[in-house]
C-alpha cells in the first residue's frame, strides 16, 4: 500500500500546497499574510478535491485537515476574521 500511495501522491502537487502553507508559517507582515493564507487555502482545497477521488493518500489528507485547521486559527487570531 505504501508503494501505491507513493505512486499516487505526486510530489509536485503535494509540494505545491505545502510550499504555500509553509510561506504562511513564515510570514509576519499581516498585509502579506492575508494573501498567503488565501493562496494556501486555494491550493489545499484543490489538492483535497483531487485526493477525494482516490483511495490512497491518507497521510496527505490528514495533513490537509491539520493545515486547514491551522489556517482557520491564523485567520481568527492574526487576521481577526
């Protein structure tokens, strides 16, 4: 199963949302943070949609759930949404 998961979880697609998410973690300027959160959420939701169509990728789906929860916290605490 791990080999199937490795095969399906295309690094470029997985890395795309993770890179955008990492940029949120490193951003301190609230004006830029809003844009970074927006970009990360869009990439994560697109990737989640792709993963829902396949049985593999459980660990990435879990990472997505955690990332979305953290982004919601950032919006509430730092951006005052």
